[in-house]
């Protein structure tokens, strides 16, 4: 039996070489040849899609979505700003297309000014998905320095009394009747990878300690007994007590928002990779099992935007009108995130469960790569995936392409290809 010390060393080496999870732990399972072929085709066509998207973008704008024949953009200060540069770099990594390289490097330089942002918790998304991929590919000390400063900025939002990084600086509840003074959202698990990175490259354990403490607090307060996740936990900033568990993007406070569950699966899988603590592996598996075995998960494994839309016992506090959406919207972005997470998770779990996770990831990738979800060449404004949903309660970005759906889809394809190498 391998000693715990040796296991920790193995996991540490994996973490050093597996930034963003591309390099996989070697496992006995083999990639399916047909899925590998499908992944290659999807990546080839995605290169052409993003070269089309690239030509439409103004110099200082980043893609948000494509609606009613119009490309909608954001500035680098938007929480989604890191996904487009990261996607471009994944596609360059696959294709070695110099046009993508030039675009990716230019966009990375635009992201640099964000390294001192302290106004939200999204620096992991904004910087690690962009500059982090750049550092992984090109190993430039300057990019490492930018990431470390970004981690310092993110760490400034950690409150020891609560044991969490504060997500937003106060926000109204979904019904608009209350202020949430210390909201922490499940999405925040995704931003912790930046902190683990900073500890690895600096030797300063404080970043890692913050990430682990946030994970512990989240595991304690963000999940129900069946390991479904709340979207928002509002804390008392002085005592750390839980004031409420609710939603800001799901159907109801007690429902399970599918992308929130996806963030949880991905986040706890990543934290296991970084720490070797099997408690987090067990939690990630239970979160994945909830997702995959839920009776409301469609046969194609691309979830509805929430698992409990319209069900008895789930009462929305927002003005839900079922006539607005005769068919419950899907969220391809949730499937993309989960497929990427499951590929990694399958490498940490032996036996039947590991095979199930990999098979589920393959099924999701098959669905996402089908004409139902992946746009034909030249369509969809240059975005790759269709049928993602951003904020259904606010009727924002419903059944549209989204930059983060593309990012995690491309990451999943690249992770799967790595299994075949």
C-alpha cells in the first residue's frame, strides 16, 4: 500500500503539471476510439468557429452571447472575461494555428490590468482561465507574477470569522425584499484553484490555507443531506453564523440549480487533486451521483437549468411564468462543466464508479457534439454550443450560446484527448 506521504507527493506533482487539469493522472481506463475521433472533429470545427468569432470582436471587447442575430460583448472587467482568451488558447494548443496564438496573447495582455481587482470573487474565472492557461503553455515568469498578484487580490476577500471568501459586496435577495450582507455562492469553489496555484509557485501556504478553509465551510453549509447544493449561503459577517440558504439563479431556494451543482462537482474534484484529502473526493463523488442519478436528468444528460422546475414543494420567490418557456430550458454550460469534471474525477476513482463517471462524460460529449447542441460551421455568431442558460429568473441569456459553455466544452474535449495519449 502506498504511504500517505508518497500519495501526497504524487498528487502534488500532478497538480504542478496539471494546471487547469489538462494533464491527467494515468489510469487503466482507455478512451473510446469513436469518442476520440468525435473530439478531434469537434476541435477542428471549433477552430474555424472561433476564427469567425475573432473577426467580429472589437479590439477591447469580449464575447458574451449571440442573440437575435447580434453579437453581445463585455469589457475585461466582466466575470466571464477569462473564458474567451482561455478558449482561444485551448484551440491554439490543439491546432498550433498562429492566428489563434496572436489573438490569445493579445487578449492575455488585456487581462493583466485585472490583477488588482478586489471588488468580487471572480478573479479565478477572470485570470486563471486566461492567464493561467497562458502560463501553462508558455511558462513565462511575467504571467506567474500576474497570477500571484491576482491571488493576493482574491485573498483580500477572505474573512476569518466566516471562513469564506465573500462573493459579492451585498446584494438583494431574489425576491428583492432583503439585503444579503455576506453572500457566498457555490460558484466560488471554482476560483480556489488560483489560490492553490499561488501557494505552489511562491511557497506561501496562506493562499492554500484560505482555499481549504473556504472548502471546509462550504462543505458544511452549502449542501443538503443528499449532496445537492444551495446556490447562496448568507452569513453573519461578525459571527460566521448562517443567516439563510437560498438561490439567486435557481428555481427556488430549496431546488438544485444545475450549473451550481456542476460548479460543486468540478470544484471539489479540483480541491481533492490539490490536497489529496479523500473527504473532498467522497464529497465530489456524492455530488456527481446526485447529478447523474437524478430522475429529472434527461436521457441525453444535458440538464434542465434547474432540476426541480415546477415540481410540488418547490416554490419560487420570483415571478415564474411557465407559459414563457413551454419547454423547460436546458443548460449546455452545466453539461460542459460536469463532463470536464467527470473526466478528471474518473481518474481518481477505481472500479465501477470510475467507469460510470467516464461513460457519463462520454455521453455528455456525444450530446454536446451533436447537431442538437453544437452549431454548424458559420452559424451561432461563431460560438460553438447552443442551448445554454445564464439567468432564467431574470430572463437573461436563456437558451443561447455562452462563452463559459464553450470554454468548459473545449476543456473537456482536450482532457478526453489526453486520455488517449
